[in-house]
C-alpha cells in the first residue's frame, strides 16, 4: 500500500511540475485579445485524472497553479488568472473523466472532452462576466473598459464586456478544449497498455 501511495505521489508531483513548465510556454492567439494566452498545461492534469482519478487531476491543477503563483507572479496580488485556470481545467477534467469511466475507451474520452469543453466554455463565460474581469478591475486596477479597449485591437467587433466574452473568451475556451482533445488522444494511445493496467487494478 505504501509503495502504491508513493508511486501516486511521485506521479502527481511529476505531472504537476510538467504542467507548471508547460504553463510558462503560453502564447497569444491571432484574432483574439492578446491578454488571453493559450497554453496546454491542462494536459498533464488530464493524464493524471485518467491514470489516478479526477481527484489527482484536480490536485495537479492546483499544484501547478500554486507553483506558477510562487515562482512566476507577485505574491502581493490576488492570483485571479491562476484561479481561473484552475477552475477551467478542473471542469474539463471532471466532465471528461465522468464520460471516460463508463467504457474506458478513446470514444468515451473524446465525447467527454467535447462535452467538457462546451460546459467549460459556458461556465467560464459567465464567470468571466461576473467574477474574473470585475476581479481584475477590483484587485489589480485593470479596469473592464481597459480590457475592452485592449481587445478591440484584435477584434473591432468588441466594444463592451459582453462582446468581449462572446468574441474573445468563448472562442478562446473552445479553441483550448479542441486543442487539448487533439493532444490527449494520441497521448492515450501511446499510454494504452499502462492505462489498461491502472484501470484493471
């Protein structure tokens, strides 16, 4: 039992570290606001959830974001971006895993990722409108109007917070979910035998 627990701890630590490192390779997406940077740091957390369950995946999400706050951000500000990253990743992980656990197949995982992406997009759109952007304005002094103005450089259709959500946040989360789906499927194929042993245990 101790050996199994140690292996899980090591795997969670390793995947969390990889997630943090991937988080550093964030890049802007053409035609979307420049402050919405895309990264694939949810991939290790998804792998952790598939191998060890959703709790491990959420833990990996939490650890990589805590590492990002401690090593990359100022401790004097509220880490709103990291909290948003954690929330979005956790939603995607839980829903994907709920579908995947039914048959432990790539088809189930694909369906889970699709549904998870749609649910994540809806929830994060609402959260951005009512919590995240107002939170940036309140804690960081980056006003909603400033965000809208910055977003207009990428898309002239953006002229208010709601249009920023529709033309910026929603496409961003959909793109992120699609990209993660396309990445996780070949990874699972490569790890098929190992995953089979874990699910059979």
